[in-house]
């Protein structure tokens, strides 16, 4: 009986070994190496949130930046982009950045004036004349001075991006002169300088989130708004507005921000690579902003039931003169003439 039991055990053991060899379970070769898995255990992930569409100067640049970062770090850093306020909107994104809930955001600099009053200088009407002037200011020493203002908020400023010059759209009546703005409810970003701009011409500024602009225009909660051609086209504002006036009265731009604690946690090599990617993206982005606004303006011009009016040089001069009190407001409430004087040395009169 004992021999029978031992024999049975040996038989089962031999059978198990045979099946294992047949199925490749014993003496199996290691699984082939998957390049896709390389470095996943050490890969650095950056979540980048913004509020506009992907087919805009900001949206395209965000994707370009993500590509360059992955390329320059050889896949060690991966940037995940969340457009269209799908992650955070422009009301809560800065707090989310400070709290470390997201690593990067790209808010409009006008939105940041709530925290950084000196940035209101960039909201002054008719300050810039050309895209080249904007580039020289935002990518030079003045841009560095403004980004340094972020330090108390534990936020790292990586750079400024450009969307282009702003124009006006309206629902019922065209805006041929600044008098046509009187009494209109106009959407604005929460910048005191921008609010003063519309108050000066008798309009009623209504600060609301960018993600709510279309619905508020559709409901006639607001009657007009200011924006670039690329935003007007990509967000479909022309569907709920009938008139556009090419005023070129101000610029729309963005600050590219990163959580400071996260930035400091990165190895110096990675910081250098991200900085290089940002510089390359910024130069590319400025060029794309100009091209995209030109292209989208042509698309808007081809639309039926959407009138585009170019403000005359004479009326533009009247508008500019009417808005002089906005500069007085800036001097009285921000009182940082040095930055404005530096900008005025760069721009043409």
C-alpha cells in the first residue's frame, strides 16, 4: 500500500512537470521587453488645464509644448492637456494650481490682475500697435519683471503667450463709434482696468467666466463682448452676435504658470529642458497667433448674416482719446509708471 501511494505521487508529479514543459510554464523565456513601458515607474506627469478650444493659439501651443517636453526629456516627462475648461475653469484654476491640484494652467493675464495689480498695465487700451511690439515686451525683461510678481503666491511663471488684438462684437446694433457702446452690457474679464475702459465710454461692464460667454450672449444677459478673431470663431460667438467691429483696441494674452513646489521638485536637468521647450513653444506660438487670427478673420468675413465693420482711422483716434482717463485710473490706483514707461520706450507712439 505504501509503495502504491508513493508511486501515485510520483506519477502525478511527472505528469505535472510534463504539462508545464508543454505549456511553456517551466523554463519559460522572459516576456519580450516593451518599449512602451520604459520609465513608467519614474515618469513625471504634468496636468495642464486651460479654458479655450484646442484649435486656438493657446490650445495649439499647449499641445505643442506637451510634444516638445516629451521630446526633449526623451519621454521622462509627460504633459496631459485638458482644454475647454474640462478640468478647471477660469474661476477656480488659479486656486487649484496653488493647492497643487493641477501642475500647470494658462490663464489670461487680465484674469491675474485680481492678484497682481501691476499686470493691469497690459490691459491699457491702445498701448500696443503691432504684434512685434507685444512680442518684444512679453518675452523680454519687462515680461520677466511681471512674472517675478508671482513669487509670493508660490507660483512659477514660465512665460507669456499672445492671442492677438481684441475687437468688439455686438448683438443688435453695430458699433461704429464709441457712442454706440453707451448703455450696452459688455462682458469683460475681472480686470479693474478693463472695467474702467467700458465705464469710460458709458457701457456696463459685466465680469463673467469665459466658459459662460456663449450662453450669456445667447440669453442676452450680455449684449456685447471683446475678443480676438480666433476666439470669436472657435467659440462660435458669431452665432449669437450679428456685428463685429475691428477696433484693435487691446491685446489678449496668457501667462503660463506652474505650481512652485512641483517645479522645485523637478531635477535641474528637467527644469532646463522644460524651459527650453517653453521658449521654443513661445516663439512658435506668437507666429501661429498672428496666422490663426488672420485665417479666422477671413472665415468670419465669409459668413452670412455677420457684418464686419472696420473702424476708421478718424474714429479710432476719437476712441483712443476718449479712453485717456483709463490711464489716469491706472496711475492713481496702481502707480507703477516705471513699467509703463519701459513699455512706451519700446512701442511706437
